[in-house]
């Protein structure tokens, strides 16, 4: 079972915001997940990114692989904090 750190979509049509979650790589985009690590709201100016660093480091230590989008969000969140 490969574990990925990825985005899941919430909100309504054209008003999307996202959760950064930890899920099995084969589960659906909005399907089952293991843990919520943070949120991403692209509609705010600048985009609001909140990440629980403790949970993130715990899952990375367990071998979870972030997607390319989540990698870029993590780097942006580290710069803005």
C-alpha cells in the first residue's frame, strides 16, 4: 500500500478550496483518507496555506510521498511562515 500526501476538493462550484490529506494512492480523489494534514484556499489573496508541521513530518517519516502540487505548497508555506 503506497501512501500519498495529496489534495482533496471541497466547496461548491467555482468556489473550491482543498484539504491536504494522507491517503492510499489507489483511493479516489474525494474518497477515504487516513489523516488531514492541512488546508489550501486558492481564492484568497494571497492564497491561504495552513499545514500542521508535526503531522506532516510524522507521515513523511513513515514513508508517505507528496504529489508535485503538495510539494510546491509545502515549500510556499515554509517561505511564508
